C-alpha cells in the first residue's frame, strides 16, 4: 500500500533530496577524475571505446545493435562532460594531441638519428 497525503509528500521530498545529493556526488567524482591527466586518459579511452565519433552501422543487425549500445553509453558520457566540464573536454583533446605529437616525434627520431634529443 502506498503512503498517502503528507507521508507521500515527505517521501517524495526525501527521494528528490537523495537524488540531488547523488548527482552532486557523481559530479564531484567526475571532477576528481578529470583533474588528473591519468583520469582524462581513461575517460578518453572510454569515449573512443564507445565509438562516439564513429558510425555504428553494420549489415549484421546484432553487431549494429552492439555498436549502437556502446555509442549511446559514450554519447551519455560525452554529454555529461560537455555540460558540466567543458574545459576538461578541451584538456582531454589537448592531452590526446600532445601524446600523438610525442609519438610522431619519436617515430621521426627513429627514422632520422639527427632528430634525437638524447645526445646519441
């Protein structure tokens, strides 16, 4: 039997307060993760794993559904970051570019020993 009247309003009020507190905790946790370069690297991995920026299309319906489910998760995470932490999303992209540039420099140095900075 459901509570009626004042009891029902109190439980609704308590539920809304609990949900607001849980949401605030999730945002604080995400802030903590995004403040660290390692956390941003993990978030970038999850966004890439979700295929947010890729088409989920596949002629196999089951593979398509699987890819779309992953993309939906990634899109929800991206939306959370863009809405609440837009500067951190830019930091994620800067970190990604810096890592890519570092890899490219190392590859170039391996091909051309004159580019090495380790004094060999």
